[in-house]
């Protein structure tokens, strides 16, 4: 768990509400594809649309710059449904994760 937390930490934003840490967002904007590395929202705030709003903002920024957005999601993670509703499609998998992509509309 610690290795996962520290991986890509230079891309991390800590989410706070009322002076309390309520989440972690790691987004990599350095490559041709922008990558959602990690989203963690405190359990009491899940299901309220916060993750969706954060993703929509990131997607809008990526697409404005002509970037696809990619992510890996654990096969057992129910967030896959959210990603699919936002337009991500599975483009591959490994034994533990689905590899998903949201293609930037090409004009």
C-alpha cells in the first residue's frame, strides 16, 4: 500500500475539506496521453459526485490540449462503472486490472 501511495507522488494533490484530508488525486500530465494514476476519496464522501467532478475537469483539460486520458482500474473496483459512463473503454487487461482509455475527439 505504501509503495502504491508513493508511486508518482510528484503528481499528487491532497484534497482537503474543513482542514481535514479527505482524498488524494494523482494525475500525470507529462506524456502524450494524460494518466489518471490514483483517485482516493474518503468513504464518507464517496457517492456524492466528487470523484466524477474531478475526473470531468481533468478530462476537459486533457481534451482541450488534444490528449487522450488513460487509467488502470482494479477488476474488483466498482469505479469502473463510473469510468465507463464517462466514456472510457477497456483496451486491455492484466490479471489484476483493466486498462482503459478515453479518446480525445479528433476534429
